């Protein structure tokens, strides 16, 4: 999820910061960001809220391109 990583870095958030905000482990977050773990809709909403965006603004293009 390249855009998610770019967005996180743009805001100067670490993986640890994101995992703390999402109440998940740092490896779990890293796996989401590196497309090694399936992203649930509820997690997409939580991540989008951190960036004050809608889930589709972050994830839609990448998910659409997987088809």
C-alpha cells in the first residue's frame, strides 16, 4: 500500500505511532502497509480517520488495481 506509506511519511508518523493509534502491534501495522496482511474494512476506516480522510481516498486505487 504505497500511498498509505507515503501518507504516513508525509505526516511524519512512525509505524509505532500508527500501531499505537490503532491499538495493534507494530508488525501487524507494517504488514498492512506492505500488503502482507489483508486490510479489513473496519481497519481501513480507523486508518482513514487518523489522516482525516475517507477510506476510498487512501485505499480505493490500490484495491481496484488488484482485480
